[in-house]
C-alpha cells in the first residue's frame, strides 16, 4: 500500500529583492536633494523635479517639441541605417581578410577614439549649417562602434564551423551569410547598443553647434530663455530613448539568440 503525503505549500508573498529597492531609494534621495537645493539656493527659473513633472503634459503635446523630436529621431534613424550598412560591410571585411584588417585597423581605432567635437567644425564647413552636417555627425559617431564589434565577431568565428563548411564545399558567400554573419550577431547587437547612444549624442551636439531644428536646439533655446523645466522635458525624453533602446537590444538578444550567454540572460 502506497501512502501519499500532501504537503501544504505556503502562499508566496511578493518581495522586491535584488538591486530594485536600493535603486529606487537612491533615485528618491537624489530627487529630494535636487528639489531642496534648488528651492533653497537657486533662482526660481532653475529646473526642479516637481516643475518638470508639471511641465511634462504641456510640453509633450506642443508643436515645437513634437517637431524637434521628429527631426532628431529621424536623423538618428537615418544615420544609424547608413552606419549599419557600411559598418557591417567594413567590419566583415576586417574580420575575414588579413589584408583589410592590416590596412584599416589603425585608422578605424583612431577615428573611433576621436571626439565628435573635433570633426563638427569640419562637417559644418563641408555641408553648411544644415541637416546634412547633423547626419554626417551621426554617421561618424555610430559607424566605428559597429565596425569594431562586427570585426571582432567575424574574427572570432570558431574554426570548427568553418572547417565543416569547407568540408561540405560551401562557397565563400554561403559561408559568409550562413555561418559568419549569424556567429557575429551578438557582437553586432553589442556594437549597435553603443552606436545608438553615440548617434543620439552626435545628433544633439550637432544641433547645439549648428543651431538647426531638433531636440538639441529645443533644449538650447529654452535654457537661454530661462525655461529650464521645459528644456528638461526634452532631456528626459533623450534619456528615455537611450534606456529604451538598450532594453530593446537586450530583449532581442534573449529572444532571438537564446544560446548566447544563457547565464546573463537568466539574471
């Protein structure tokens, strides 16, 4: 005779574990200090957390803000698309060709480390104070992150994969698209996360420098006219875009590349 023992399972209680609580507490402390210091020592026009919250509903539906948001994000999307196409092509060439790597390696690293503020005067001289200068700055800011990441990914393809493809008489194009590119996808996504942030910074800095329409000029104009709360709404949107894109790429890595770093994806 088999005796079955029934064990009562206590209901689970919702607990906020890990770094969530310290992060929330730190954020609230920073906001409280910001509010207190500004109210106690700064002029009335300086932005405060409560002022930003009150200005938020009014600003996000205003025509100038929506136009500036569309201009900046449109330039970032266009520049990222150009950087992805050319950056991936150059990175694959450097990762799979010794000659291409020897020719381009030092130049790519040099341009990657070069601050965008150095090239902005050149771009404004070549393209004028127009959207073309902003687009060139976005491409310059983003492309080298993708080149370096894709090059590392193409170079680190396991030799076993290439030997199996060679044993089955796979051509170079077939090997490139069916082995090298899939193996390089995690590196590409890591580079894209960096490139997106640099592209957004490049667009805003170009708008500061050239005074063309966009979130950068929106922030600059409202700051100089003492509407700091309005300007900070655009800053919040820029920060939210960066965080959102980072979360999106992390989700894409877990969703479409479940074999890559399972231990990190489970955290």
